[in-house]
């Protein structure tokens, strides 16, 4: 009788090992599926649009406040009607016609109203203030660059080379950053 019990015990033990192995294998297979699903979700996330109407409206409010604070009026490029500066630069056409430089180096920059990663610097919004009629202006280019918001400024005179610089205005930079990251302003 002991031999029979031992035989059944071994059989139960063997069946348990097989059952656990199968459960473990299916668990690994589910993990790999969830990993695949996660990477599919993350690839969809990276293709996410970075700019939308809500963010555009928040920036418009911030630029209105900024202009009042500086006693200046800023004209927004609306995506339809060309925006001309007193330096005879016409946005967004200038991105294709002119050479844009940042810190003396030519950059890839262009109108990308949803931040679709077409350029190194995707321009999401453009605001201009003409200081004088003879070419002095301040044009803010609100960009998405390497997964970060950046505000570039065009104060170049007439000509086809546009020398940009990064905005040093902490308030404006902070507002744009908060808008891009969805933080309350």
C-alpha cells in the first residue's frame, strides 16, 4: 500500500510541477504582450500633437497681458493670414525663403502648428510687435525643440538672413513652459 501511495504522491507532485510550469509560461507570455501593448501605447504617445486650441488660447491671453505690461501690441499669426513685420519679413513664408540662424548656426525651423516634429524647431505660434516703420520689430517664435518649449526672438533687420536669439524674458519663457506642460498659470 505504501508503494501505491508513493506512486500517487509522485504523480501528484509531477502534475503540480507541470501545472505550475504552464501557469508560469503563460504569465511570461502575458507579460510580453503587456510589454508590447505598453510600447505600442508609448509610440502613440510620442506622436502626440504638442499644440492645440486650448494651449493657443492660453498663450493669446498671456501675450495680451505681456503686451499690456510692456505697453506694446502684439499681432498673432492666425494660421491663415500672413503676418508681416516692419522688416518686410512675412511669416510663415520666411521659413522657406530666408535662412534662419541661432547663435550663428543655420537651423531647421518652420511652421508646425501642432508640433508634429517636421523641423528641429517646430514653430507653434508667432507674435509680432513693430517698434518702428523702418524695420525695428520684435517677433516671438514659440517653438517645440527636443521635447522642450523654447521661445526664439527675431529682431533682425531687412534681409534674408534671420539671426534669432533665445528669449531672456523669464516671465514669458515660464508662461510658455507652463502652457506646454499643462500647468496652471
